[in-house]
């Protein structure tokens, strides 16, 4: 039998050994653990989206052509001088545009008959009048007429044309002259008022045309949200619409619409009401497409990634060593916390605090300024001061590297796909992604949110 005091001593030693084997280093978690700051709202960067539009002008001018007589006639029968009747037939209007002007070509054919009275007395010709004709009971004589219409587009999306007669050229003229008066010149003077009337008809018909049906589908289509796989919803948020320089090529009117937008990529779809199509504003040349988006790096996946590279490593200092048994990231207000479980010369847990740093070129996330939390420092000073050595801290910092290339690649591919697709109303997007740059980050409850600025070019085409 052991003396009572010896039994007490053995019991005490056993209790201490039990504590040593079962306890270990267990500091309190950082005071800021699992606390987060509100995320900043997504900034909206003004982008100018280029929208080329082509409008076939033939139908517009055809309506004017149909409204103008295909045949017309007239006469002038004074007592003395030239007395004549004329008739004119015309072909359909031909269109050939260049720049801001539509050149209109009109082939006509004419004939006339009449007589010349040298002198007249009491409403009767003194001498027998001399008859003449040209293209009357024979093949009509040809003449080519040219008109021009200067085109502009008004703020209310209406087309305005300013048409005018520019030239008339007789192809096979009638050589009829009396008293130095050329019959062809007189005929041309009779045609000009008719051509002026035709120019007015052209302007009236063109003015009826509204370009809103060409532009409104683009405006409406870009009001909706565009789903981006694994990223969110692209929302263009169009603000203004402007018209660039117009150009006629043949019978086709080409112009560029500049859409001023403030696009964002949001995590959820929007139910906002579409905005009304505004009047055209001053044109601003396309300067590219920019949009911010938030990428989510889940703490669990990041923890698993870095633990897979660190779990088999042994950290040594002064003959003592530890091996990491688990690693977990967590938010700590403006910093990212790291909970590290370990075994070896000592066992237990310690906490690190760090600042994320991104390198978009290498697609890497690094934890910099890694340091022990104050609670961990206080415990280690008393029980395992050797763990506070800079060698271990620096080695830990070197291991805190995360490869986010897959996320960056998937994001680029998803955004690129969203910028190249067919939409409603016959609208088609065609874009290219040039850059994806990390601008900021936000430490949130379940993930490290990375704010990226996407830059590229975007054109919008519409099936006319």
C-alpha cells in the first residue's frame, strides 16, 4: 500500500499528463472573426455601344415614283410665234446614292407638234403658219433628267430629304428652230415645273418615313437582362441614343447609332420597367464597352485548394516541428482570417490574419501581410513561443497562394458568349472581350468577392 500523500502525488502527475496530452494550444478566435463590412455597390461605367443600321431607300422613293404621273402633256398656243402641243412619258425612278446625297435618274421620252406664225392680226395668222413636229407620229425622242436629294435624319427619327432638279440632257434632240428659238429649250422650260413638282412629292413621301421601327427593337432588346452562366445577369441600362454620320451607298442608307449605356453585371435579374425610347441626341463616337462584375471565391474551395499543397509539409524551427492537419479561411472584417490546425512538437490551433492581393496576369490570389492574431500571440508566448518565429510565419505566407485561373477563364468565356448571341426582335450582339482586370475585393460571409472590370468592344446588329 502506498502512503496517502504518495497517492495524491501520483494522481496529480497523472492529471497534468492528461492535460498535456488532451489539451494543446487553443487560443480564442479573433475578435473580428465572421464579421463583415457591407459590400460596395457595383459602379456603372458609361459605355458607348456602336449599332450599325442599314435602311433600303428604294421603297421610300418608289412611293414617290408611284405618286407622280407616268405621262403628262401640255400646250402653248399664242396668236403669233410658236404654237405647240407636247407629250412626255417617263420611266421609273432610278436611285444611286453617295455620301449624304441620293442621286435620282429619270429617263423620259417626248414628242411635240405645232406651227410657227410670223405675225398675227385680229387673232389670225397673216401668213400661212409653218408646221413642224418631232417624235409625234414617230418614235419619241429621249431625254435624261437628274435630280438630287440631300438626306438627313431628324431628332424624332424622321428622314428629311431636300430634293432638287440638277440637270437635263437631251439624248436625241429635235433640230427645230424658228426665229432663233430652239424648240428643245422651250420644252425643257415646260418640264422644269413638272420636275419641281416631282421633287416636292419625293420630299413629302420620304418625310412620312419613320426610323423608329429600325431602332426601337435595339433599344427594347437591350433593356432586358442577359443571363451569363456562372456569373450573373448583364444589364445594359441604356440612357441615351444618338445618330452618327449617314452615308448612301447605292440605294442603301447606312448610319451608326450610338447607344450610351451604364452596363452592370448583377447577381439577380431585374424586374424594372423598360424606359421609353428618347429623342436622338448628339452623336459620340464609340469608345468601347466596359462593365463591372463580381466574382465569388468560396472560402471552402479556397481552403481545400491551399490545404492540398500544405498538408504534407513539415515546418521546423530549432529542433521542433509541426505539421498542418487542417486549414480554414474565414472573414474578419477588412481582413481574411486563417484557422490552422496542427500537430507535432505541439498540437492545437492558431489563427492568422491576412490581406488578399490579386494578380490578374497570373490569375493568382495571394494572402499578404500574414500575421498571428493577438489572441494567438498571447497564448503562444506562454506555451509555444518558438512558433512565433518569423521563419514559420514567412513559410506559411509563401504557401498562401491560390490559383483562380479556372474562374477567370470561365468568366471570360461566359461574358464573351453573352456578347455574341441572338436576342429578341431580330437583334444580334457581336462583341470581343479584351481585358478582365481585378479592381477591388470585398470580404463577405461565405466568399471572397472579387470585383473585376471587363473591357471590350460591342456592336449590335438588327435584321432589317
